[in-house]
C-alpha cells in the first residue's frame, strides 16, 4: 500500500490516476490531476473536453480553476500539481502563470509534451520556475492510455462496413 507519509509522490499520483479513471469511464482521454498544498489535496480534475466541448477542459486546467477558487487567488504558490501525463504547452503555461511550485507527472506525451517530449517550457526564463519530477507511476498511466486508445480503435473498426475490414 502506498502511504502519503512514506511516499507522497506515489500517493498523490495514485489519486491523479483515480481521476484519470473517471475520465476513462466517461469516454474522455484518461488524464487525471490533483493539486496539493500543505500535504492536502485542494483540487482535482480530469479531462472533460468531450463533455464540455471545449479544448480548455484539460485535467490540469480543470484542477487549476478549482484550486484558484478554493484559495480565492490566481496565485497557487506553495502548491504541487500531480498529473498522469506530461503537460501540453497550454497547461504548462497555465502552471507557470499560476506559479505552481512543483509539477509531478507520470507518462511522457510524445505528441504535445511541453517538458521533454516536444519542448521544455519549464526551462525557459519566465518570471517563475517550476520544479519538475517525471516518471512517477508512468507505467500505470501509460497502461490506462493504451487501453483507452485500443478500445477506441476497436470501436471505430466495428463501425466500418464489412468490405472495409
């Protein structure tokens, strides 16, 4: 069992994975996020783009919005953000602007990753720097994503006419 006291990164990433599972069950790309301040989760989010019909409804932006509301401030200083997938440029920018102290993520995102996969916005000389830790529960994050896209491909194959299979 993962304990918050003995391994907080794995503990909170497990909570982010629970959010990703909610997205999976809702037919959304399974990415989940939690924001932690002073050892407590203050906000949770998961992808909701299909539900909201908005490109802005990423797990990170959903959680950032909730955390800002909870703290009644746009500055999230002293907060750590745990997300199951390497953030895209939009989410990385939101984290930097919100002054998140620390980012912890699971799997790399080869198509849009803004830490190491495509670019590194966290290494640019903005007015705020975020400490980044990658690879926490990466296998579990990757497994959920692969299962989701495998199921999606299977569903689209079922919709093809017989002569297209």
